[in-house]
């Protein structure tokens, strides 16, 4: 029997898992969620959620992957066999692979926007006012040919990296991309710190929590962001952990990965908010914070704005690529271990993702008025939403929490705890007991709350919370 493939360096799992976690969610979603949910109050709750949910769940996925050294489906199968548990638990991995297929199909299109903006800043096509920048963004979304071109470029780059294998492709690519990612981000942070005059205001905004703003809804949103930011519930961590060396500590690696991801999210806030504040822009402008609000600020800074715009959106491209390769690897690894040529599997999969991504492309223009499941806006299952909105809602608000919940239940209850004990060899008895308690009780309950919140919708949950609160007055 051949030796299992492992990362050439001990640190590669940390960079690979961090690369998966550090993506558009850090550079795009985290800053605007901070802006919409009370600044420092949200950051504080987010950090607590990473500690209480994120790290234990990452450890659980790593245990299954490292134990088997195989693809996610077979990894769950092997651990289930040793645990005398049902082989139906393999459905977690299959379900997760379907989920990340859908996610990558629209993730690639969004990442393509960063290609377009990098080119636009480099060639001077971006206007100088909020109206002109907004118009440019609207024209981009309305031009299906441009979207398809950038979508194609992104998927091709992803395929080329994955096709070269774990060591020659993923490991070497991440060895270049991750340092460049942090260098570029530090450049933007340095500019924000020394040139905007608003860095102090940003520090106060992000790290001086107003406890009156910590509401149940803010807590739930922070839990959701912590969960999604760390690539949990997608079998990505499980797949990357399969390449871990035996002497690598899962506990330490999970702490490092979560730490890097959190630092990246905080740095993104420190890079973005000073520029936003200095230009009198809205920190709570939602998803448009990156592609409209921030671009407006860059466009008004002359030559330095061009440099910052190119650097920042190139940074977004690298972050997106580091995540996209992690979404392809679980399926390709399964194919490779079932005697299907890696190159063929990679390009066939990426072509299928590309084709499915056309749904998202046309959601912004030709199909923008198409709605799923009827015309009336409903909070559940994406009803009343465009195809892109529906896919985004289903994956991030239903499929991912469900995948994470099933993983927590499997590792916490169905899988033989001796497997976990063997893999978490650096934890003493008390810490192992605490981790197991979190996996069995805390994580499932908290993930269940996230699931219910997004399934019912924020308005319904606010009404319910107000009703419960009044009962105890």
C-alpha cells in the first residue's frame, strides 16, 4: 500500500486552511457587517464566536481528515466503520461537495469583478465621483460578456493550480499567494494609518464596543460570520487535513488558522474604514462597501488612488483564488483516489462550475427579473429572490449551517471518541472533555440558532425575540 500524500512542509496546512478561510468574506463581508452591526460590539462577539464555535469545529473536521488521509467521503466512511456507525454519514461529504459546487459557481463571478476593477484602475476607466463609480458598477453588472470573460479567467486560473496537484500546485501557489496577500494588505493599512487622519477613529470604532448594541440579532450574525469565515461545513478543512503529517498538532494548527483568518478580517477593517471615514462615506453601506464606496474613495486620490486601487483589488483576486482552489480540491481528490485522472477531473469539474456560473452572470442582467418559487417575497428557501440571490441564500443560510450541524453531530456523538482522543494528542483530559462538550452540546445548539435565524428571516426573528423579552419583563 502506497504512503499517503502529505504536505512537504508542516506549515502548509496552516497556509492552505487559512487561504481557504481568507477570501471575499474577510475583505468584503466582514467590514460591512461590522459597519451594519455596531462596530466594536460586533467585533467582540465575533471574536468570542471564533473561540467557542470556530476553533472546535475546525478541529473536528481536521480529526476526520487526518485520521484517514483520504478524500472527505472515504474519510467519513473509514471513521464510521471503526465507530460501528452508519455509512449514511458519508452523505455529509456528498452534501458539502454539492454545496461548494454551487458556492464556487457564483463566487467565481464575484471574484471576476475584482479582475475588472483592477484593470479599470490601472487604465483609468474608473470615474471620480460616487455617481460615476456607481454607474461603472451598474454597467459592469449589465454587461454579460464582460462578466463571462472575467468568470472564465478566474475559473481557468483555479483549474491550472489544482491540476498540478497538492504539492506542485496548491502548496507552491499558496507559498507565493499568502505572503503577497499580507504584504498588499499591510500596504493599504499603512496608507490608512498615516495618510487619512482617521486611523484613531477607526481603532475606537472597531475596538471600543458599545455594549448597548449587543443584541440577540448581533450575536446571531456574529456567530454566522465566524462560522462561514472559517470555511466550516464544506469539508474543505477535512480535505486539507488529509495531507497533514502525523506529528502536526491539530489543536495548534486550528489556533493558527483561526488566528490568521481573524487577523486578516481585522486588518481589512483597519484598511477600509479610515478611507471611508476620511471621505465622509457610509461605513454601513452593505455589500457595496467594497466595489462602490471604497472605489469612490480611491478614485478621488489621484495617482496614489490608482496605486491603491490596483493593489487592493489585486489583493481581492489573490484572496478569492486561495479560497476557490480549496473548493475544487475535495471533489478532485475523490476522483484521483478512484483512479480518475486528476487533470481530466479538474478541468471537467471547473467547466461544469463555469457553466453553472452563467446562472449568476445572467442574474445581474438578462434574468434580473426572474424569481424562484413565485413572485411574492418570502424569507424561506430564497423565495422572491433572483437566481443569484436564491443560490446565495440557500448555500450560506441553509446548506452550510446544515453541513456544519451534521458534522458536529457526527464527530460529537456518532464517531468513536477514541479517534478524536488519538488525533488531539496535545490536549489533556480536561481540555479534551471541554472540546467534546462543545461539539456535543454548544456547537449544535448555536449552529441550530443560526440556521433558524436565516431560515425565518431577520424580521421574523426580531418579532420573536421582542415577544420573548416582553414575557420576562
